[in-house]
C-alpha cells in the first residue's frame, strides 16, 4: 500500500485514501480526429518497467486529481504535482534524471 | 513409542495437568504443552493422512513449518479446520480431530491410492480428467470435489469476534529470538519507537534450546534479561503470539495476533489484525531446518532433528526410545546430545559428510559414547504407520544396504534455510550461498520505500548468520541501521559477545543416497502434505515443466497449506539437478503473504453483520419499515421494493401498487435519485459536453431528459436536467450513479477543462423527493393547498419553486411512469412530515405508496429504458433507439467520436424492441433468442436477449424489452427463448411502448 502526498491539500496519506486513475498526460482526441489518433487516446497505454506518470485522485480527502511520478519496479515516488498541466514540471524531470539517467516516458525524458 | 519423560521440559509445568480430547479420546497433557507435544506424550505419533495417497502422517516439526499435524479444532461456532498441532497451545477441554481419512485415522479406505501411486504421478489429474469432455461435469468434477480439501468446512457461523488495530512505529522487529531482541535493544537505545512481534508464546526463539554463552551468561538467562529491559523501556512495545504476516509497499506490514486461542474462555476478540506503518522493518525470523530426501522419509517417526530436540528440551517429551540421527551438518549433533542427556538411546549418527578432522560437536558426540558413521546415510526407513528401523547405506552409493538398525525415531537434518519470506514479500532479492546451500537476503537489493531506499533489514539467522556470535553482531548492527534510517542517532553501545563454537562445514545433500535408483526416489518425499516425491519433480522436468513456477503447479510441490516451508528448497534443488543447471538459475517460487495462514475473521475484523458497510437511509426510511417495506438494496441505499400488506404476498403487493398508480394515486420515495448542482458561467457549455443532447439551450424553469456516455461511447447514466437560472443547472442522476457521476464531472473539470468556470456539488442527501403520481395527483396537491399546479401554470417538463401545504417545495413536472406526475423536493428534514401530509390528503384519493418494482413495471409499460437493465456497459444510445437524444448541432460531446468507430456504426448491432409472449406468460430475465445453427463450441447461435421482463397488471400479460438483431425491422416476428427451466418461450417482436403510446396521460 503506497504512501502518496496530495499536492493540492498537502496531506500525506495511505493509498486507500486515494484512487488511481491510470496514465497521466493523455491528449484528448475528439470528433474530427483520425481513427489512429482516437485509438491511441482511448486504448493505447504506457506499461513501463521503471519511471511512470500516473493520475491519482485524493478521493477520501480534498477530492482533487493530481499526477504522480513513480517507479513501477522499486515503488519509489519521485514526486506529485497538480493535474492542471500537460507535462511534468521540469524540476521533477531533472530530479528523475539524476536518479534514473537516460529515462524516457512517452514524449518526455 | 513416544512418551513423557519423568522430568524436564522447560516450557511445561508437570504440576498442572490438563485434559483434552483427540478423536474423542480423553488424553492428558500439561500446562505449557502444545497440542503436538501433548499428542506425542500420549504416543499419538500418527496424526493425519496425506492429501493424495492418504499415507499415514506423523508430527515432523515443532513449529509453523509443520506440514502433517493438521487437525480440526473445536466444535459448533468455534470449529476450525487445518490447525497446526505444533502451534496450538494446549488448554483444558481442547477438542481436536484428525483430518482426511475415512472411516478412521488408523484404517483409511483412501489409502488404496498409495498402492496406486505408481499410476498417479505428477500431473495425474491434468492427464486423467480431461477426456472425454462430457464426463467432466457429472463424473470428474464431483469426484474431485469429494476428494478435495483436508479439513471440513465449518457448518455454523463463527461465534468469535475479531478486530483491526492500526499502529505506527519507527522500527518493527519481526521475531523475538536472540536476533530480534538484540536488534530491538540496539534500535530502542537510540530512542526509536520500536514494536517487537514474536509468533510463539515465548521469547528467545531457538537459543534456549540450542544453548550458548553471551558475555559470560547462559543464553536463556540473557533472553530473560533482555525481555525485562525492553519491557521497561517506554519506547518499546512487545507482543507475543503475534506473527508478522506480510510486508507490503512503503513499510506497510500486517501483524496477526492470536489473543485467546490459548485461553478460549477469556473475554474479547479472538484475533487482532495489526495494520502497521513502519519506518523500517527488521526481519529476525530465524531459519527453518530442511528434511533430507531418502526413501520412507514420510513414515511417522521421521522428524526434523531440531524438532526432536525441542520436544525433549522444551516439553520433556521423548519422541522415541531409540533415535537414529541422520545429517549433513553439525547442528543435528546437538539433538543427539540432548537425547543422550535425557537418558534415551541414539544407536547411531549417520553423517553424509566425510570430514578430515572432527569438529567439537562430533568429538562431543563420540565422547558421549554415540556411534558415528561418516559418509553414511539412510537407504530406506523401515515401518508402516511407525518407524521400526533404518537400512544404512553409503551416501556415495546407490543404496546397497550395509546394515539395518532398529529404532522408532529418525531425526534428520538437511541444513537450514533462512526464513526470507517477509524480506521477499515486497521485492527483496535473494542470493545463493554455496557454503550453506541456501538462499539468503541480498543485502544490496532490499525492498524499497517511497524515497527509493531499502526499508527492510534481515537480522541473524534470517540473514544467513548461524553461529550465536555472528547472529548477535549482525542483529546489533541491523538495529543501528534501522534507527539511523528513521532519523535516530546510532547508539554507541557495543554488540553483546557470544562464545563462538566452531562447526564443520555442511555439505549439500539433495538425495540420499546420491545415486538412489527409481524405486527409492519414488519413496523419497519432498512435500509431505501434497504427496510430492523426488520422482515427481524429476518427471515434471522430463516433461518440459522447466520453470520452477510451472514445475510447482504441475506437481503441486509447495502448494499445500504449509506453502512449501519444508519442501521448496529441496524440490528446486532436485529440479535444478534434473535440468543440469545451478540452483540460483532455477530460482525460487514467489513468496507471498501471509507467512502462515491467518483467519478470515481477522481479515474481516469488525466489518461483519450490520457494520459490514454503512446503510444509507432516506428521510422516510422508518415509515417504510413500519408499513411493510420489502427492502431492495440499491447501492448502499435501501429502497422499498413494495409495501406488503397483511394477507398478501410480495407479488400481490407489486400488482396492487402498479394498478393503483395508473388508476388513482401513488407515492414514491424518490429521494435516492442523484441531485447534482452544476453552476457557473460555463455550466451550459460543460453540460453540453457531458450530455449527448443540448443542455445549454434549456430555458430556466424547464426540464430536459438527457443521456450521458463515457468517452468510449457507452451509456453511463441518464436523468432529467432542470435549469434553475442562467448559471445554474440541477442534474438528476440514477440512484446508483450520484457519486460516480459527480466524480465523472469533477474528473473532466479538473483534468481536461480546468479553465472553465464551473462548480459542481452533490446535493443528493440535502433533499427528500417524493413522486406524486397518477390521475388524481393534481387533485390531491390542490387539496393540500398552496402553489398553482395546473397544466397552464406548471406544464409537463417544467419546474417551479413554491409552497404546498405549508412546505417549501420545488416541484418538477416529470414522469417516469407515463402518468400525470409531480416530483416534489423538500428539505430532507421535512421529508417525513411532507410524506405524512401527502398520505393524509391522499386518503380521499385512494393513495398508496409504491415501491421500486412497481416503478420498474410502470416504466417498462411505457418503454422507458433503465440504466443497468437495458444498458450494461456495452450499449450505446443508438442501440436503444435514442437517436433523438444525440445532438447533431454540437461539434463535440463525450462519446461522439467513439460513436463513429466501425463497430459502433455497425448496422447489425442488436437493437431495442418490445417482446410479448405468445401465451401471455412472462419471459425469463436475461434469456437469449436463439438463431439457426451452432457456434464453434456447439452452442446455439443467438440473435438477441431479454433486458427487462415483467407481468403487467394493467395490460394483464407479460411484457418485456430486449436487444434483438435488426429488431426494429422485424416487427411481428416470433422468436424462441430457451429458458434455464428447459422450456422454450416464444415471443413476438413488438414496439417497446406498450401503454399510452401517444403520451397523452402524462401531459395533462
């Protein structure tokens, strides 16, 4: 059971206080998009062994969605940040680079 | 025979006799006994039968690793199967029965399987029970079910209580032996909050039995001193009879405390599940001795050497008069010496090794007059239900018998394996140690916490250190590491020093003798409980089950209730040998929590019966309860299914209520329907994205029915939206949908359209809502007095605020029944009073409350869909003929893009129609309409299914809705629906609107 810190209310809590929401930083493709783009948005997901960015909701706390950067192998949590962004903050990416040189995930590295 | 010694037994009090029963016979034990030691004291070596061959099984071990001595304990509401006799503390009146035999333990018919063992090798069940297929259901499955399982399932409800307990600590030490106590002392000295668990009823672990001198003091006295010092420290909590069951992510640990299994008359919960967040975990879980694989090693009387020593020293019990010790290491010599010291006979020590010089323990044994045969082993054990002797052979040979030696006990030791379970649960890696032939924790690859650093340290024997002096220095260091990891300064105290004892190196012995032929290998057991032999693992390898995980499942090695505590290492050594690869390359199977089985009661804790989950009650709940409500759970809500009056059954009540709504007046408690406020300048724009139809054009004062799809196009909810003012909407959701639709709105607002100015609030519980339905609804409301509820002032699909009968109300002219209907919301606190007022005024209008079943029939008569009946997560609005609710004007809404996917636009999707049986009966719910031909599995092809089906009292016939291939184009066609009752029902495709198709009754 993970321990996560909500970047919105600042509370650190047990995983049971949060609700996982799958991969972060998906770009929405709506009407007018190609079949390939829509398929990618709807169904294709990263499944990394290592650095991963995912969505969480502080479901039994402040109710806010946020993002977490986490290692799926060691369960290390590199950091959490608000969901109102389309990419991980540079600070966090630099921090991950120090610990996992050469990492990449989706379009980010 | 096994018997009680006249004196001795450091844990038992021979002055305190205790009576207990085994298979109905009353036996005597002493306070401090385990059930196993007491059974041995009564010469009850035979305690059960094995799973597959029903071989006689005796006590092998003295602790949690015991695979054989599983018993049924207690009776009635305290009955529990599969309890290990070796860890069951004896109490007065304990009742135990043996398992897996018929008709009796001594004579078991199933033992015929042992004679057939040659024909039941590894994978027998897979090979035997697959062909011919049709035999599976009626022949094979019942047979396997009959044979499966060791203990009996309890028949009555567990009468005990259980609890959960939350705890936090800096350092959790699992294991209260010398390593655990030393580590705890070292961590606690630095000021860390320390929690110490010991799974048995005694501190000290093996040390008091094995002996040793620490800083000049005998080790058992050192244990007492350490325990008393730790108990006096305010920052230390100590718990006996508490097992570290599992280690999970980020320092989460489950502990399992058995509070009164040893004292069943005590008050309070029986078990307690500790849910712990630990800063650092020290696993001082010791090591388990391995059996040796020789023919007949499963005959009752063959025991682990350490267990024999435990029974003699701890319980004053002699497992046998003459004990042959067979070993590949020095530790078993301690057993020989302990037996000799107790005045019993050790005819020989068979040591598989050929050392150049004698170690101190070998010298001690020889000095005690014990015959020691180096380079020798057991060719086979003689005896059936009890050992009668051993045939001795050279370990290096193929098993030629050199000599037969009479004995009634064999004490074996194949070396020791650290208990690495807890280390491994959360990803700690292992490395292979060639000197001790064991897996030990790889200290550089500990399980990692949220900051990426290791949060588990192993200490002592669990870390692969065996001599007392190495154990103490390792444990002391672990305690310091843990303290430092949790932000405490390392204590400067020095590690306690133990006098070291030189031991000769052990030699790995995976098969005895090493050249054992096929007959001997077929009698050399690895897994006693599941009957897996050396030959089975070799067969698995030969048949291509090379991965250790495959070999495990194919042979069932290590899959019994002991989870392979004794058998795993020996089994994978045999597998490695068969595959001709080194053991580390074979690897281990996965260690999964819990370490030993924990009770289901403890997992459930307090959450059972009424407190299993909270029940949501509407404001009128008590009234419903007092007026015959037959409750239906809807999510966590309870809604009346119908109100059953004296003299009628549930069906009668439903029919009466349904008719009365159409003819007179019905009241429905609709409070559970979700009510979500969506407010802000962008509220209309937001709802246009969420609903498939247009909401932004709705005028204040008006209502509109809307559909919601997920981004993947499938229907998720429906309901009526009312526009309160320019910036505010009130969205009704289904009863089950309120929370998740609110969550759905929040998700899109927070993660996609976070710059839109919209706020949403779930106000479901703020209102009580009552549907006043039927041709007499208006008359009743007018009689109550207040606002104008006429068609002119408050038309269909309009809402208004006002006052009725003195209550502040919001009235919606919406209808889910097709009748004249007012859904009236009041403050939740006034719900009951308003309900009472409506019932009182309604008396003159033949009012009746109605429940959810009548609601369902009424909506089905009108062809209204119900989320969860007509939809199931694979249904899109187009399937239900709801094209009219899909906006063509809007560029975008959730689900719009998905509806363009080829499968969604496929004209052969099953579509909604009405179904009417040809004889007026009711179609079975969920029944499939069959088509011509069969599919690849030989089943009838299908062309549709029933989604809702009822008897309509208003039409006096069965009505149904269903999704049918090309349904709307096949009106009048008759389809066949085979039921599970063997009958085939015929139904005609009709319009789904059975009643008032023009909608005249609701718009008056």
